[in-house]
C-alpha cells in the first residue's frame, strides 16, 4: 500500500503537482513557475559578462511575463558590473529558457571578491515565482599584473653601446598615454633626465637617446606606478633597469660619399665649435674633378649629398679647410683653367646660417700654382691662405699669401719669400689666439737650388708681415718643414735634415719666442732616417710631434714625442707595432686638454690600412688600433679633434673599382 502511495506521489510531482503536509493537493499555476537555473554563480572580472538563465517550469499555458533586475551588494553598479532590468516574455506554449548576459567591468584593482544579485519579480499571465528567484553573482578578482618581463640592456649590464636604443618588454600591452613621465632615462648619480625619443608598440617601450650617452657612465631607466596597461593594468611597484656604458672608442668606418662616377682624392677635415665635423675632397664627376664639402652631425652622421662648392670647367685639386669659432667655413683649392692653361688659387666661404657663397680667385698671377695650399683662421674669422706659385716662366715657385677679412673679403696676394732665392715648396702655417701667423717653407738656395733651407715669415695682427728669414744654417738640405704655434704665439718648427750625401739623417728644430725671435737650429736627436714628421700644439702650448723612422733596419714604424712650450721636448715613444710592411704618413691632432690622436697608414704585407693610437693625459699612449674595415688599399689619413676630445679621421680607400672617402669617429 505504501509503495503504491509513493509511486502516485512521484507521478504527481512529475506533473508539477505537490501536496501540503496536511495532504492537500497543490496544483502548479497553469502559466508555469519562473526560477533561476542556479541560485549562485561566480565569474572572473576579465570574462566580460556573466550569463543568468531563467527557466519556465511546471506549465507553459498562455502568454506570460516576469520582471528581472540587478541590485548591488559589495559590487558597485557601473564600476564592477553594468546593471540591468527589464521584462522577459514567453509566448503560449513557450518554455524555452531565457539567458541574459550581464556585463562585468574589469577594473584591474587588487581587491576581495564582490557580489551583486539578480532578482525575479511580478510574474503575469497566470505564472508564479519558484525557487530560486534570486541569484547571487560573485565577481572574482583576476587582476593581470603589469610587470617588466625583460629589457635590453638587462639590469646591471656593463660596456653598453653609447648609441643604444633601450627596449623594455612588459607582460601586457601598454597604454601609450601613460608612458611619458612614467618611463624615464636618468643619468646617475643625480637623476638628471636624459632626453629620449619614446615609442610604444603593444607590450614594448623603446627609448632612443637624442644624443650619444656619456662614456663609462651609469644610467637608470625608471618605471613608475603611473604606467598602465591598455586595460588599466597597474604596475604593482616602481621598478628600474640600471646599466653602465662602454668607454670612449671608435664607432666604425663608414662611407662619407656615395658618388660612384670616379675617384675621390685630396681630402681634409676640421671640427667647428659645435662639434660638427667638416670634410672636403675632390671627386671626379664623369667630366672633371670638383670640390666637395660634407658635414658630420654627431648622432646623425654625414649629410648627403655633399655640397659642390665650385663650378669652373677645369679640374680642381688639393682643397684645404678652416673653420672659425662662429661656424663660418673657408675652403681654398688649386683650380685648373684651360685658357691660358695653368693652375690658379681659388676659395669659397660658407657663412653660418646662410650657406656657401661664390667661388673667388684669390690671386692674379699669370703663372702656375705649383702645390698644396695651407689655410688657417683666427677667432675673429680672419683667414690666411698660403701656397706656392711661379711668378714668371723662367723662375721657380715662390710662397704667396692672401688674407680674408670678414666684411671686406680677400685682399691681394703678396710674396712671402725672396724673388730669385730658388724654388719654394711645402708651406705650413700656424696661428696664435691674437691672429698672428707663422709661415714656414722650404726654399732652394742659388745657384741651381744647391741647398734647400727652411724659411719663415711672421704676420703680426695690425702690423703685417715681418719679412722672410732663414732659420737654419746647415750646409745640407733641410726639407719637409712643419710648424706649430701656441696661444701666446710661441712657435716651434721642425724639418728633416740630410747629410752631405743627401741621405735623411735627423730631425732638427728651432723655436720662436714673441719679443725675442728665432733661436738656433738644434738636432732633435735619437732618430733614425726620420720622415713624414707632423706637429700639433694646443693653445696652452702642449702637443706632440709624430714621424716614421727605420726600425732597426727592418720596417718603418711610427713614433711620437711630447712637446711643451714651457719644458721643451719629452721622451720618445713607439706608438706603432711593426708588421710585415712599413708604416708611413702619420699625422696628429691635440685637444685643448692635451689629449691626442695619431693616425697613419700601415702595410700588412698585402694592403695598406689605417691605424690609430690615442693619448690621454691620465693614461698616456694606448695600443695601436686598426680603424678601417675594408680589404683594399687606403690613402694617407687626416685627423681632427674637437674641444670635447672627440676625433674624426678621414681617408680614401679603394673598393676594387675606385677610391672613395671613408671616415671613422672616436667618441
């Protein structure tokens, strides 16, 4: 009997019919009962929405409706979820469950779980509410932490390239609007902000310093908590990446020009006061050799194309460059003319802020210019140019000079030597800070240039040229003179002295003291068959002589010797390493602090390469370094150094087809 009653109860329940405790039969409403399919649900805040499903059970007769509405608990409407309310409609016979998607807001703030409720109410059409008619939604905190995952350079790196672009990699994509001010490059110690170009791409931030970083310096990339991911992800705590840059060094050889019509040759280089390098050379353009000038901008490189600063129909050659403190540039060169057929001396001036002017003939002689010019400029922008030139068809070359004065232009070329004394060669010039100039040259003595001697002439600002004089009396040839001048006007001239057989024997020198004049020519001493000597002296009177000499009967090597106006010459130093072939054509540059660079050609048994050595006042000479990167022959380098100790070397190098202009920068 009991079994039959239980079976009957089950049938009734299946029909939605129940009974009270007193046994009274309760029939379901004909329209059905509305319930949630779950009384509670949880959702991750990053899910985007939570589904809530309403079921119609126990009947589906007639069209019915039920209201639904959300209500906040610990969760806040609009901040943690988007509230909803409305009416669900069911047609007659429709018992299909309805699902509402309630939006969830990801605030990415670390917090405890938060809740809100969804409630059914006001059933119509004969429907009723069942249980559960309230569903509690719990939002689970699922903050994706913004974190720095890696960087280049990594934290603690040393020897970092000073032109590096810093890359920061994060765990999520970055909101670019939050990066400025929250990602900074700081110079340490002190935390000075370094100007950078910042770029944000998905989860990567790059910082490119606007100028090369200092050598052996510590930097810190500071990342603050204001940085956010694209969805608002916070940085749990400020973080940083610290690194140390490498020491100063050569940046690597690079082409200065890419004009491939023909050979480039005859080059020179100087710095302006802003630290920009300027190079000049001649380039074959398919018809003739013309003068080119290009500027090197630190952190940018060489400007291209190079400026063509003359337009004469004949070949140009041997350009030389000088730059005044205001950034005005003067270039002078030999220019071939065809009617009549001869070489003339020309110049062109670049005015800072305006550009290049018009090429100007700076001499009026009817006969050939016969060699390389030299040029120097003083602090006021006055330029002195010197060059060898014949004055007649039957005599050898003389040394001529002309001066450019800003606002007035070039004057008239004048003779520095003595007519008929013999052919003159190899002029060199040095200037002091007051604009006084010392010019030296080699000149043959009659009869028939039997003896070559070293001559000089001095220009005094406001007074003019003093007149030519001979500064050595050795009966044998004196050749290849050079001169260096310090700020107060003290000068030292050096030259190669031959023996009675005409063989290279020694270097000799003589010193000039303002108010006293030239002293007595003196042997340099302790050198063997020296050649290619060059001298550089800074305004304070400190500098170096470099030369090449025979290395115990094998190959030639490069040597250096310091010079000071106050103490004279110092100790000899071999700054080269003997290889299979000779070293030759060294040159030298000295900065205001007394640091120096020497560069030269060195043969390796197959080709000629460019080598350099760096002198610092704290460490002396370093080890010689190869600074060109190509396998074929090079031409003799030139070197310039700026006030900060940065250097720029240029040379020509064969690429198998032609010679191009190459450079390397030390900084």
